[in-house]
C-alpha cells in the first residue's frame, strides 16, 4: 500500500465489480482530448458525484462558461459514488444528539433541513434534464432491535421535533433511492475534458498564480487558475493538510438475490420501503429493494471494526473484507419475517473507500491559505443527500471570488477551516 491514498486498482479490483458498474455508461472511460490541455480556468480533480455536480453547476445557464477540465484516476464514478447502496436518504436523527451537543440545536437543524432539500431538488433535476436513471420516491424506516438504543436516539432527536422546527414533523419518514446506471451527462463531450489520472502529484502554485498539477500516468502537466478537490477519501494525497481531517475508510455493499422458488415454496414477501437496521451491539445495515425483489445491502461494519488495518486509513478497494461477506449471506433470513427459507444470497459483494472526517462533517469551501483552491470532500459514507448542493456552492465560489461560504446557504458547520484541520474529535474509528 502506498503512503499516500491514491486510487489504484489492486489485483481484485475488477473481480469485485459493484452491481451499479456492471453496465458502464459510454462516458465511463471517455477522453475528450488526445492530449492534456496545458492550461484551463477551472480544474476539477475527481469524476464522481461531487465533481459531476460542480461541473454541472459551472455550465448550467452559463452562456460563457470558463474552460473547465476534469481529471479522473480510473473511470467515472468508479470510487465511492459507484460503490454505495444508492440510498438518497436524509439522516434525521442518527447523529442528531452528537451534533446538538457539539454545535447546538440550530446548527443540527440546518444539517437536517439541508439533507431533506436534496430530495425535491434532485427529483426536479432528473425531470428537467431527462436523466435516464432509477429514481423511486418511497418511505424509509429505521428498525431498532434494542429498546435502549431506540430510547437514546428518541431523546437525542426531541429538540429537533419542536414547534420551532416544524419541518421535522412532516419529513421524518420521507425518502428516496436513486441510481444513475445509464445517466446521460447534462454536458456535451466538448464541454467536459476528462483524462485518466492514476494520482496527480501535489499541486504547486507558479509565479503567475496558477495551480500546477502533474499527472501520474505520463499525460503531462496542466495549470489552472482554480483548483477544485472533489477527491473525497483520496484528498490528503493532493492536500496533505487534510491527512488528519479526512481518512480513507473501507465499507462493503452487496447485491442480494433470491433463487427461483422450489416446488411448494412461496416466494418471500416483497419489501416496499428502504430500511436501516440498528442493533444494540452496533450491528446493522441499510437496504434498498429492487423491482426484481433483489436487494442492495450495505453495512456489516460491526463484523470488521476490530480489524483496523483492513478498513481504517486503507485506500484499497480491490480487496474484500471476507468476514463481512459471510454476514451478508444470512442478512435477509435473519432480519425479515417471511425470508427465513428464501435462500437469499449475496450475488455480488464489493468494497468502497469512503472519506471519513474526524468530526463527522464534510469539508466544503475555500482551502485555508491556498487562494484559488476549493474542496468538497469527507462525506462519511453519506454523500447522497449532501454532494449535489455542495457542488453547486463550490461552483459558485469558483466562478466568483466575492462569494463567501456564508453566502451559499450550506450548513455553517460544513465549512472547512484551519481549526478543523487539527481536529479535536476522532469519529473515524467507528465505521
């Protein structure tokens, strides 16, 4: 393993292909220029959800967009974006108590409202841009198997469900799941210049104020007036000051299928909702049902938490954590009534590397003491209801230097700061 967390395919990378990447889009390995441009206005490093959102908002409604280049180490959405559970699910209360105690009720409420807002905004974008994707608006349920844990969570969220926070009463159970297996880019191929980069060397600034990036696969060097780090788990390879603030941590997901019913046996009952299951031991998972009754399930972190070297500060998504795979094989039978004799098993299991932040909050905004650098990273495996509007905010700040973080409408605690680069918490040890 390299000392810096670059995204590098390991020996098992191709054999553990995520369900979402079994039919890649035509832009998966697209390269719009044979040679890397020598210079650009805005350079985006990272071709996942965050980077795509930044690019989309740079070009949206902009008649004279800046010259923009995107660099990606492997394929589009080959990192955490293409390896998650496809769960666009606002977290209403899982971290409520922690955020209230650290930042106050108002700041915690900002986070919840912000995440909720993604549901309608993304639904509108999908309709407006005619994006061909799986999008199901449904309910999501948190299932508690331990009364004490549920009571603790209930007490923690009570300050948010008050007369001063009406939104929480009406949005508590609403949810959506979303995947983009065949999504068309809202940009033309001429708008977006992409190149495969195995790991850009740390950026340096030249005498003219341009940020200089040297690619890791001999495609040369590019200079940019603005540099946007949409590199999530791999951020510290490009910005070492984030080494303590954003840690690469592995997680697992799987695709669970049900074999044809044997003679005389009934098919298991369909599941209409998405779920998060929580046990007192820290066990649990999260699940979205597919139209064919298969399931996308993630979690099982309690099975490998003690095996620190296998997941913490580990950027290798080509190696599975086998103990978790065994847990997935019995997950449906052990969790849902009517599934005991279903024969459900994990058809595909894959791992992904998430950017865990030390304080459980993403880092968004202008990189401290580096004029012209911006960041959106550290999504803690919870980027689905965060990244899109974060990309909009970063695009706005990149296009107009006069726009401050405080002008973007993002939750105040998301702002990347010098103090947060020397964190007083270490939440990354709890996957």
